[in-house]
């Protein structure tokens, strides 16, 4: 229990990434023998290591379906219960700039509005608008990586590594 209170102390704020616990204990163990450890944090974002990035390349055939049809399919399916392939069809029926906020996104805008007790005026596209504008002439893969490097990497992965080590 003492270790848990240390983890909360070092995070300095509520944090929902369970990997912080493992990283804390790993850093504590490593500190007994070494002063510096290289972790590889950020490699997936910079070199396209996540499966979500592969989808852009491997499933590009689906983009041949007219956007309007993909969009209708997406709107219908996002109101239905989960099933295998549903998230892919929902994602690919939206423009990246309107929906992509992180490769580790948990809730859609619709789900957030159902769960939250207040009406949020911030949509996902408001969070990422500046990044998409900066990379507007790049392909979707580069745009996804730019969003993840500027948001997910900085605000989660590196934050956690900094606090826990």
C-alpha cells in the first residue's frame, strides 16, 4: 500500500494509465543497479508501430467505396452495439480530421455525450484542429502520427515516464 501512495504522489494528479504502476516498479528496481535506462518510448508513434497505423495501408481498399456510402454505414453502425469490425466501419466512414483524436481513443463524441452530465461544447476536431491544419498536405498516416506525437505521446506516455522514473 505504501508503494501505491508513492505512485499517486509522483503522478501529482489522477491518471488512468495502468502502465504507470508497472513503470514505477520497474524504475524502482532498475535504480538499484543503473543510473540511466533507455525505454524506447515514442518509437511506435514515430515509426508507425501501432496496428491502427497499419489499417491505413492494409485496408485502403475500403476507401474505394464512395465516401457518402461509407458515411451512412458509419452513422448507422455507431448507434448499434459492438461487434467485430464495427469500429473499423465507423472510423472509415468519417473524415480523419473530424474524428481522430488519438490511436488510443476510448469514447466517441456520441458516447461522451451519453456519459457526461453536462453538454460539452468541445468536439474531438476542436482538440486536433491545429495539428491537422499544420499537416493538411500530408497523407492520413502522417496526420495520425502527428496527432499522436503531439497529444498521446506528450500528454500520456512521456508524462507517465517522467513522473514514474
